[in-house]
C-alpha cells in the first residue's frame, strides 16, 4: 500500500511541476523569449534554440496527462526522466563553463544557476524512477 501512495505522490508532483514549468514559459512572450535565450546559452552548438525550446515545452505539457492515467503512466515517467536528465546535464555543463546565468526554468529570470538545481533535479529523477 505504501508504494501505491508513493507512486501517487510522485505522479502528482511531476504533473504539477511540469505544468507549472510550461505555463511559466508560455505566460508571456517575454517569458518564452527568456527561456529560448537560456536554451541557446545552455545548449550551445546544438539544434536551433527555437526548436529545442518548443520541444521542451511540448514535452513538459505531455508529461501532465501521461502521468495522470494508469495506462500511460510509465510513458509519462519515462518522458519526465528524459527531460530531467537533459536539464541536469545542461546545468552541469553550464556550471563547468562557469555560466551561472538564470536558466529561465519556469519562465522567469529568478536565481542564478547552481548546484541547488542539480540537487532538485536529482530528487525529481528519483521520483520518476520510483
């Protein structure tokens, strides 16, 4: 029974987190522009930042219904795991480059990058794995 409760808590946490993240990025043109600029900075040399930013927001929105329904919960956890892994690796790479500019993770420019975001993501990764 305890594992079932833990699964519900993890599903709820990930759904709320990814919904808040996507809504924060989409709440205004300025918020989305900050996120796109942060994406370009955090993933230098990769695909165009506009495409990556759009894919991230779409994937975040997809996690919400996927973790909500029993038939798709494993797919939702897998997508959350992939997103969180990518976010964590991007943050670690930025920290290695000594880039501590805000990530605009939730659409805002609050707080500088640091190991706190890495720890947060590792906790959320554990939640997705459980």
